[in-house]
């Protein structure tokens, strides 16, 4: 694979998503290593949209800097960002995240969300795979986790400006596991939906699973959306999600329900709840946590770079439906004319 007028040498694959692949790319002159994100097929992914969002969010700590972007020789859109160490999903597999670390991660991500919300941007796909740590040293202390830029939010392919109200309704956006209840109801989305997804991520990291995790997906994605949404509705008004946290976490959960889709959350109030939880907890990061960091590094050193198998199946809906499902379950669009989610009309 070649990039037009490229200064980068592309090596092994780092992973893939529904519509893109991520490679390791080395700058030929500086020898610096970056992450190259590229469409699987020309014009079918959301990389054009992500490039625009990253440009709008330039300068915000906790969001990767856009190094370069363009098209390959075969007209696939690509972008280049700094390479990051690993995701929270990688760390979740090791089961070594302490309560203190989880709360500090939550506070760090909340501050980043606050910054891009103030620019009118919604992420709409907050999940463990999209929250990254910059290096293995980040977890040496709570102060390191809270240092701006050490925890980063990636993948803005589904992100939208709040002013795009036509797109933010009649649409399921996000992942089934972490999308807000509002998204399951196919209703208009807003700032609170990113905050609700963050709550689910933290509960998932702490409790190891979520009450609505199904043993397997059904063949009908629309049915899964409704079924999981109903379980989220039933669960949300209970303490099931917050029982392993200090009491302020339940206050955080209840506060989200006081918000409307158009209201800007009181981020200072939420931050104060997280600070109280960290003070209340006073638990040091698990001494076994370094073992999980070491394990991840060993896997990287072994060159475990097998490509994730590309699932090219197309999700099909009945012609009479008004719901457009745009989530990590969608593997390809039904038309190559759609170059980004902004090209979908209702």
C-alpha cells in the first residue's frame, strides 16, 4: 500500500474496525512512529468526517493531534495521528484496574468531554476501545492519570455537531453495549448521551460486565436495539450499576436523568463528585496492575500483529423502516455513494 507523496513507511497492522484498518507508520526522515487509519474501501467509512472533527477540536488535551490526512493511490481516505500505548479494553482483559484508577480515568475523560462539548461537538461512540492511555507510565500514580493528555479519547468517525439535529434523531448511533438509552429509543441526542456512555464504561470496568450484555446477538439488529434498550431502562433506576462504587457514583447516575438532550451538563458538579469519590476511596492502584502493563508490553514485543478478520457482511433493513442503524455492528454501507454519515438523508 502506498500513500500519495508519502513520507511514511507503513508496517504491520495494529487492528481494525468495521470500516477501517489501523497500521503502524514510520516517518522516513525522523523515524518517529505514528498510527495510520485508513478506509477498507474507498468512500465507505467515516474518516472524512473524523478528519473534519479533529480539525475543529485542534488544541484540546486528551484528543489526538491530526498529523496528516489525504487519500491513497487507490483513493482511500486516511489520517495519521500519534501512536498510543493501549486501550482500556486491553487493560480490562487483564482485570487489574483498581477502583482508584477507574475513577481517575473517568475524571480525565470527563474533562475532555467538557472541552469538546463546549465547541458543540458530540462524540457519540464512547467505549473502552476508544479510550487510550499514552504510555505504560500513566498508571504510576493517580496524578499521572489526571495529567492532561495521558488519557485520550479517539475515533470521532460518528461524531456530530449538536446543530445537526436532523441527523441526531431517527438514528441509532454508537455501540449496543455503551450507547445511551435515548439512542435506543431513536430519539434526539445531546450532551447527556456522551456522559451516560461514560457512566456505562466505568461500570463495565468496575463490574466486569453490564446487565444487558447478551450471550449472543440475534440476527435482527433492530430487535437487539429494542431489547437491550429495554433492559437499560429497567436497570437505570436501580443501584445495580453503582453498587461497587462510593455513594457519589449513584448521585452521578441520578444527575444524568435530570438533563434534557439540549441542556449542557454541570461539569463542575460532576467533577466534584469524582474528586469526592477519589478522596473517599483512598485506595492505591493495585500492586498487580503493573503485571498487566508488563503482559501487554510482552504481547507487543512478541509481534502479535495478526490482522483482525474483516467482516464484510451488509446489514439489511426492511424498506419501510425509518431507522438507520449506524453503530459498530454495521460492517458496510448498502451504497458506495455514502462517503460519510453526513451523506445519509432522511
